[in-house]
């Protein structure tokens, strides 16, 4: 069995580690932005170099050397393990037993990117991971299996990513072993009229709209809580601040959305529905304590979004 892994980040690394433990004839394809250094996401390149594994790192997926290398390798199948680039159809045609993608979301509901973030914003009860056959379009191939997990009320974009990543790794191990054992892997077509495609751009540019409901604002803030990346933002007195965590209160807002005020030194803000209590704020990459929050504001009340 010859396998090609298009691998990136922590999930890609765990899949490469698993394949390495199986002593299979494997070729690793890396994206250009894996510089061999561990950061927020672990580096696959660092691992393959340290373990003397064969790999190729093309500057483009349309690179002729990449195509010829894969053709000469004569692989059976491939897995895309959180690989951030589109794999063109001429490369997919090389794999006799198909190419499989690990997608950190439930298909066909969440095609594209920022799947966990959108699941939180949309107030879903479940998230998950899907393994599916790849074709020339993005996340539209036949579904092999979907694994789901509950979204907890305390989940953030980061914790949900961790949950779905574990599901993706388990799906990889399962179907990798099926291929090794010579089993036929079947799939079923997606109903592409269902679900949505989410492009590679930050939802709502990362900015809070205080006219949303308190529930949506709360979901949005926890969805964008994904260190070290910037959290949900708003502007006060010309300064951009990050709202890390909020709590919806039981009483309705009586002021216009975005109106903030202090009560017992705690920061409240009005929405189109209920009042919110602002629990955590960050400014210039510094998390402000409750006392620092009060000192940060020039007055005891005002309007968020006021430039």
C-alpha cells in the first residue's frame, strides 16, 4: 500500500505520526507556509525531517515537478489532512483508490472554512468532522462518514476546533486501516442544495454588531475566542478593543444597541434583546482586569462603535 498525505498543522502531524508507526510506503506533501517551526499549529515539516521521511514541498499545487513526483510514486490513495490548498483534478486522478479529505465540520451543512466558528455563531447544538472523497470542487465529494460531538455552552472557537480535530484524527485512523486491509470504502452523494459554503474570510470581519440579539453576540464572542488570533472587536473612543467573554442577563435592554454603562463597577451593554455583562476585555494584546476595565473608559457610559 502506497499512500500520499497532504498534511498540515496539528491534525496533519498526528496523521503523519500514525502512518509512520505503520511503516507504510508514504510520501508527504507539505504546503509552502510550513516553515519547519512549531507555532500555534505544530509543524509537519519538522517531524518529517527529524524522522527522515520522504516529502515534497512545492511552491504551487500546479507545479509540474509535484505532478511528476506523484505519478512516479504510483500511489494507491491519498488523504488531505487539514491541507490548506486546493488539490487540482489532474493530481486527484493519479490515485487509483481515491483521495479522501478530512473536513472539520458536518457536511453538507458546513462546506468551506471557519466551520467551527460558524457553527457557534449559528447556535448549533452539534459540530463534527466528515471524511469524504475529493473531487474537483471544494467539499462536495461523496461522504464516507460523519462523526458528531455536542457543542457545550462553554465551548469557544478554540475548544471546538480541538474537539473536531480529535474526531478527524480518529476518522483518519479508521479509514487508513481499512485501506491497509484491502477493504472497499464506499460513500454516498451529498445533497448540495442543503447546507452552505463559507468562504475563507473572517465572519463579519470580526466586528460585533450590537444590533444583534444578546444570544448571537455571546455566540460570536466565544466563536472568535481562538488564541492567539484576535477575538471579536468593537470600537470605543476611537480605540479598538477585543471582547473576549460576555454573559447575557435576564432583563431586556431599554437603551439603544451598543449603549454601555457601569453598574457596581461592572460593564453592561445594550443589544436588540437582553442586556449583556462584559466579563473580559483585551486592549493592545493585554487582558484587562475588572479594575483596569473601569479605568480604561473615559466616562461611565457611552456607545460602542463610536469612532
